[in-house]
């Protein structure tokens, strides 16, 4: 097939479709650069035309991010209830059933036909349905009426949490579609601006460079860092310039707590810097701004324990 000519490919749109956050980042850069240059009527007109696209993009991005946080919260609620279901709830319910129905009796088997398996394993909805089925199976046994009420109540809590989770998932997908639309609008507008400014600067095209975040557009830098730390070791991972939109996923992959900090100089010790600690065998997501000023460019990982540590950092 004939390959599309490079200049007919919108690089902003290609990037924006792959990475929502970078779409906002290059749009923010372009919008700010146009505003700075708006003392020139040519750029003032470009800023007036582009700025509404940028505002709509940022609003859609923030709505999508907020929706994602709500979905994460509702997912956590479902997981917490399921963790409570097995083994805590089901063991307690089983003990109460055995007071009335001897284990291995036909009545006991009718209540727990698969033992505890249905409550501990399987898809989320299957485990929730198992709770409803347990409540139904308890109905014939009058001495277990109070237990049936407890089981039915817990099923109601699970069902409500699950519905909320699915609803938030639908919301997030809806807002994701809206965000993609706003990314397309703004990236196409930016591509149009490139054409306008290239026409203006055609005798010296490099003059157009300050209006576009070329570092982000061209950025193919390493984003994942993994390694092992000896006890009491401090390792410099990378020197990188970050924006206030950047985030990191920090992980301790072994049985020791690790610390991470951003320093102003490659050889700086952690004293005076904000050290973010990650407990053994856990991970956290942090904003780069949580480390302190963005003028600190050197990311360190620190093991203050005596045992070997293992880390993984992903710039997201």
C-alpha cells in the first residue's frame, strides 16, 4: 500500500490518541505559548481561536479523571465486602447453621451444596449470587430466621455496591468517549495552527518551534526502571524534567521498605528532601509534585534497611 506522506499525518492527534495526559500536556504548552506571544496580532488571533478548545479538553480530562477515581473507590468497596464474605462471614454463618443442622446432614448439604467454594471463588457476580442463594436456602428453617435476615442484609450491601461499581464504570467509559472527542478537536486545531505558523515563518521555519512542546511529542525516553538494592544503598535512577501532570507508580517488590526522593543534584543525600516511603511488597501512585519543586530533576531510590530490596518505578 502507498504510505501516507509524513506531512499529512497529524503528530499531535497520533500522540493524543495514545496518551490522554500527554494530550493535555502539549495542549497546555501550546495554549500558554500562544498567550505569551499574543502581543503580536497574528498570535493573538490564534490564541483566541485555540483557547476554547484547550479549556474544553482540560474540563473533559478532569471529569474523566474524577470519574475514574470514583470507579476505583466503588471497586474497592466491592472487594472489601467480598474479602469480608470469605472467610469471615461464611465461617460465622456456617457455625450458626451447624448449631441447628448437623454437618453432612441432608439439610446442611441443601444449605451449603458446594461448601464454601461458591463464596470464595469464581466471578464477582457468581459470589454475590451465592449469598442470595444461601438466604433462600435458609428460608425453610425457622430457627435460622435471624441468620437469614443477616445473610439477606449482607446480600443487599453487596448488590448495592456492585450496581454502583458498574454504574461508575459506565460513567467512566462515557467520559472517556467525550475526552477522546475533545482531544481530537484540540489536536486538529493545533495541527491547523502548525500550518498557519509555518506559512508565517516559511523562510525560517525554526521560528515556529517555541509554540509546540516538541520534547513531549518526540519523547521516547525510558519509563520503567527496575533493580535490586543492597542494604543501606542509595541509587540514582534517572535525571528527568517533569511537568505538574506527571505521575509515578512506585513499588517495593521484596520484603523491605524503600524510599524515593527527587534531588536537585545527582549526589544529594535524602536529608532536606521529601522522601516517599513504600512499604514492603506494596505499590503506590504519586504525583511528581508530591516530591517537591519540579526544579529537582534527579530521582533516587533508597534502602535504609539491612536486607536486600527490589524496586520498580513506572513514569505514567
